[in-house]
C-alpha cells in the first residue's frame, strides 16, 4: 500500500512539473472538456482529460501490481 501511495505521489508531482509542456500538446483542451465563458464567469469541467488520466493511471497501477 505504501509503495502505491509513493508512486501516485510521484506521478502527481511529475504531472505538476510537466504541466506547462503538457498543456502545449492539448492536454486540458480535449474533446469532452466543457468550457463555458461568460463576462465575469468561467466554468471548466475537464471530463475528457479526467477520463484519459484515469485510463493512464489505471494502466500504470495495473503494471505495478503485475
């Protein structure tokens, strides 16, 4: 359990450090991400990005448990 938490933490840190480069390739503006912009209000629901990250993390954790 502790090994899994450490790996998840490292993945979160790596994603945070790499976010400027990841946003350049379109991560965060995928099809399925909902963006509503009004005068004084912006709503952003990253549904497509969340699904993609979930699939990638599930695959990584599956590989670690193998």
